[in-house]
């Protein structure tokens, strides 16, 4: 990936594709599938500035698997990869 560093409290997330079949084995066509709300963090910004001016580091790191809101982030294409750029506050949690 091209060197891309998000600013402040932003992160770059690559969606993790969901299964194309239901548990019963029914194949879901691509047009009917919802976009996954799970992804892997590929880059993080340095953090946001607190009221005292000090840098507050992010709670997530590169490689974390995260859940985010359905409409979170801005879709971008970098080096042919579809990615999302979002604020850390748009992330609901880290999958352990």
C-alpha cells in the first residue's frame, strides 16, 4: 500500500468481506448483500489533542479487527483497494 498516514484521530479500515451464503446454504447475490460492518485497521493517526494541548493516543492499533456503524467513514480507493477512513469515535469496539 502507498504510504498513507491518517491525521489526528482518524483510522484507515479495510472491510472484511462477509460470507456469501446463509447458514442454511442459500447463496446471497452480491446486489442483495449488505456491506460488512467489520474490518481490519490498516493505519492509524497519531491521536487527537486534548483540551490541555497534549496528544491523546488512540485505543486501537494497526491489525485490530473492529466493528463500526453501517454509515461510518468515508469510502476511498488507495492503490486499487477499497478502504474506509473514519474517526476512532465511529468504531464501536475491537473484536478479541
